[in-house]
């Protein structure tokens, strides 16, 4: 053997007594063995991959005795249809189904075998005799080659018939056939008539009408149609779905709305200026009855309007009309037209007189003078009538003008400054303000022009500032603010980033002002009504349940600062603080986030409703103090006021007019604030009941309610609020999970007996038990077998790829050889043909 084909496998360590199998390897020999084996197995399978030499019965259920023959047939038919489905030509529709029309196959009808015979309408129409076809279409030769019987053949050979005899015989035969068909038809008609008579005679014997009394008894109820039949009939009469128009995009809708508003604005301006709509319409041009309308010109209508004025023809020139329409002054237009018409009428009358050619020249002069006087009189009459009609028209147009002036414009530009925006809305009702804002948005939609987006973003800021100004009035217009939130919300949905920036700027200014006041004075007061309304608007425009939000989170922090750092000195401060508490509950209604400032503030509100020196068992935090001059803000001692109080909501606008109210109203407001506090405590209990520390959080509130609040002095309705809040606090079950030590497996005591481990092989990790060792050996063997199988699959794929490549190369070589042979034969043929050609030329 070749020493270069031998591979020596060296061992790291020579171990005495160990037998090794693979010290020397022969890679060439093993490779040739593998190729030989693949040639015998894999190559044979590859060549016979689409061949078979065994007949298999693949009929469904042939040897299954449990299936009935009918089921076998049904299943076989279904399998056959499944196999054929999708394999046929896509243009061959319904191959297996034969389409029919009145019982006849459409394929047979299309062959047009039924040729109509014009001579007869019998059932044998469409057939022509052989003699007729031979006579008319055979050129006459067929008549001489007529077939005859074998008996008369000899006689015919001796005496051939002439053409005339043959034609006469053919005519006689056709007449006879026609006569026979006629007799058959008459016989059939007679038989049918006889049958009808017999049937009528029999029918009188069979048919006997039963009287109505018997008929009612014997009447059988008609079977009611099934639900399926009813549904099928309903579907038959149902309206078929019609294709609807596609949904328009936002840009298309904005363009349509802008066009609509512009059209309405143009109509309003026209009505405001008193321009009559009918005056702008073109008058119909005169058409003669004899006009065939075949000489039209698309560019311009040159026909003139024929009219009569004072018994004379008046033809207006359209060129002059166009010049007159271009002028701005409408009254001037009317006068010019009158003058032109009069001049034209005079010229026409003069021309008519000249054409008439009267003999007496004096009569002509007289007629001219008369016509001139008539024309002058007509002028004065027309001017007088026009002056009379003018004030009437003005009076008619005045109410329309006033209505158009009072009407709102339909198109608005976005105001560039807050002063312009404020003047636009000043003196308008709330409905008109909403319409103006809506039209500003529609006429300046971002999709209509490039700069509209920036303009509408400014509009959001102007609207916010306007709402703040309405809130700071002596009598705040809260209803107007409530209505203006809707356009504010729409703008926020269109431009969320600009809206969040505007509100963050307002909240940042408010927080900065609060910090400055605290730094200077050491204490702060609650902000104005505008800031509180801005906080309410935040909850309407943005999601308040997010863990962190760029607008809601700063608002949350600002409200918590208000409840902890703003001093409670007046009843207005209490109302503002309760409003902030309501906002807190609205903010955390979904997220159920715990707000300690809310609970502390409600505890302080209850504290200031008690008499002095009763703060025992609970502690109040800033801004409330256990002692001081601002206590007893909600304490009501007047029994009359207690009796006359009725539950009512505390309006936010009361903050501005509380100084002007009477003492009774102030006491009623205090009791309403206390009722609101009880309601908020109840809502907090329902909101935070799932907290593990709920009872500890609400413990001071419960002590204050049970031990210090003078319930018996309050009105009955206030007592109901008190009891519902206390019941909500006491009904909550304590959710405490006891502390349990973590369960651990006991650690066994250390023993001094040695642990003997069997070492099977040096340097390898061994498991403790025999099962573990067997498992590891099995895993190792599985890995080895897997690697070997992957290696063999790779080699098989490479072998198949080589075989496929060799096949393609053989095919290509055979094709090249054949092409070469063809080209060679063609070349020799071409050479021989050219040589022959040259030979001919030489000759």
C-alpha cells in the first residue's frame, strides 16, 4: 500500500495493556468503500425514484369489510373530485356538468343541426330528399347516376332514362310524400279532437262539486311551509347589496367643507350688498321655430334676442351688453341700455319708412316728426317709472341686507394675536362663539395649506387664555367655559404636542409663582379660579391613569403642593381645597394611586368643623393646626340655620361672591362643605379598600367621626351622609397576612464516616450513583451517534449533488454534439448549393 495514504492516530498517553483498534487509518480505502456502498444503494434509489414495478390496489376501502359498498362509492367519488379539483384548465368551466336549455343540451343546440324546411311545418322538416339535392346541387350528373334495384338493372342498362323522365318521376315522388304528410297531420288532428270530446264527456261524470257546508268539513289544512322555504323566499325578494361610495380621506372632507363655507359666504355677501340673484342669471336667447339647430358654434353664441317695445322691434347687441355688464354702477347700466334701445328703435323706424317709399315727401316729414315726439315722450315716461321703482326695490332689499349683515360670516381667518381673537368673540352668544371656532378650524384645516398647522396651534393658546380670562371675571362665566372645552379638546386631538406645551407652560408659571410666594412670605394662598379650571381641563384633555405623563404628572405635583402648602384662612380656601380633592379623586379613579395629601386635607376639614380644644386621639398636619385663630371655619352654632339647611351642590362661582351673601347663606355653605367632605371620605374608603394599610390610614378619620363630631346637632340629611361615610369605613375587612418563617430543609449533622466513590477512569468526573453513570454514558453515545448521522447525511447530499451535476453535464455535452452535427450538415449543404450555383453561372 501507498505509505502516503496511511494516517497514524497518535495517543497522548501510552497505557500498558490497552488494546487500540484505530492506531492506523486508511482514509482512501474507507472513502472508496463508502462510494461503492452509495453506488449500490443511494444511486439505485435515485435512478428508480419515479419508477415502480409493483401493482398496488389503492382503491379506497377495498379490503375494509366494515364499510358498506354505498359508503365506499361515495368516498371514492369525493376523493376523485378532490384530485381533479384545481388541476384542469382554468378556462374550462363546469367540464363534468352538461348545461341544458328546455331539456336540450347546449352543445347539441350550438351544432345547428335543425335546418328549417320552408315547404313544410311537419315533424320531418329539415330533411331534403336525395333526388332533390342531386338535382339542385349535383350539377345534373347525379340524376343520370341514380341507384336502381338489382332486378331492373339489366333492363335499365338496355334503356337508360332521359333527364326529363327522371325529373318528372322526382316531382311525382315529392308530391306523393307531401300528400302523405298532409293526411297524417289531418288524422292526428281528428284523433285529438275526438279525444277531447270523449274526455269532456267523462269529466262531467267524474267531477261533482261538493256543497260549501260539506266542503268546510272536509277541508284539509294546507301544510305550512318550512322555515327553510320561508328563508329561501325571503332571500329571493331581498334587495341585493349595492356598492357604496368609498370613504373620503380627511383632506378631501376638509376641502369639501372649505368649499361649502366659501360658497355660503359668497351668497351672504351678495345678499348683504343687495345684488339680486336673478339679475346674474343669463336670459335665454331667442330661437325661431324654423331653426334646425345645425349651425351652432361652440366658441360664441352670435344670436340676438328678439323683443318688442312699444309695438316696435327691439334687437339688443350682445357686444354692448358685455361692455355694460363690466361696469360697476348698476343704475348707469340701466340708463345706457334704455338710451341704446331708444336709438335703435328710432333708426329701425326710419329705415322702415325709407323702405316703404311713400310718394308724398311731406307725409314722410310729418311721420318723422311724430315718431321723434313719441320717442321723447317715451323717454320721460320711462325715467319717471324708473325713479318710482327704485325706492320700492330698495325697500324690498333692505330686510334681506339687514339679515345678511346680522348673519355670521362663513369663512374666518385664524387670528394672529389674542386681541384680534378676543374682538372676534366679543359680544357673541356662546352658540355663535362655538360656530366661529368650528368654522375657523374647517376653513384653515392643516391639509389645505402649509402654514395652517402653526396658526391653529396658536389658536389653542388663545383659547386657553380666553378661558382663563372668563374665569377671572367678577361673575365667572362657567357655562361658557364648559361649552368651550369641546373645541379645545378637538384642537388638542389635532395637535397634542402643542397643546401639552401650552398647558405645561401655564402650570410651570403657576408652580413658579407658588414657590416665589413661599420663599418671600413663608406661606401661600390658593390660586385663582382660572388655575383651578386649568387643572380640571387637564383631566379632560389628557389620560390621568398613566404612571407618568408629561402634563398630568406636573399637574398632580402642583395639586399636592396646594393641599400641603396653601394656608386655610377663609371659607373660600376650604371650597377651593375641596375642589382640588374632587380633582384628585377624578385623577386616580382608574389607577387607584394613593394620595396621602387628600386624606390629610379631609381630616383637617373635619377638624375645623369642631369646637376648640377637642383635638384628642388624632393629629392634624400642615396647613391645619391644632390651635390657632383659623379654627371653627365650618362650625355652625345657629339652630335655625341648621334646621333650614337643604343639601345642595357647592358651585365654584360662589368663591367670588361669598362676601356679599348673608350669614344664613354662609352657614348653609359651611354645612354643604361638610356634607361634601363626608361624601369624599366615603369615596376614598371605596377607592383604597384594597390597600393592606387601609385601616391604619383611616384610623384618625374614624376616631374623629366616632368620638368628636357632634352628629346629633346636625340636620337629618347631613346625619345620613355622616352615617353612610362611617359605615363605609367600618365595613371593610382587615386584609392581614401573618408573617411566617421561610420553610427550609433541615441541615443534617456532619458525620465522620468516609464517603467512598468508585473511580472508573482517571481524570474524568464521575457521578455518585450507577444510574447517573449509565445516563451520562447514554447521553455521550447519543451525541456521538447524532454527529455521525449528520456527517453521513452531509456526505449523501454531496454525493447526490455530484451525480446531478454529472447528469446535467452529460446532457449538455450531448446537446452540443448534436448541434455541432446539425451545423456541420447545414454547412456542407450550403457549400454544395453554392457550388451548384457557381457551376450554373459558368455554364
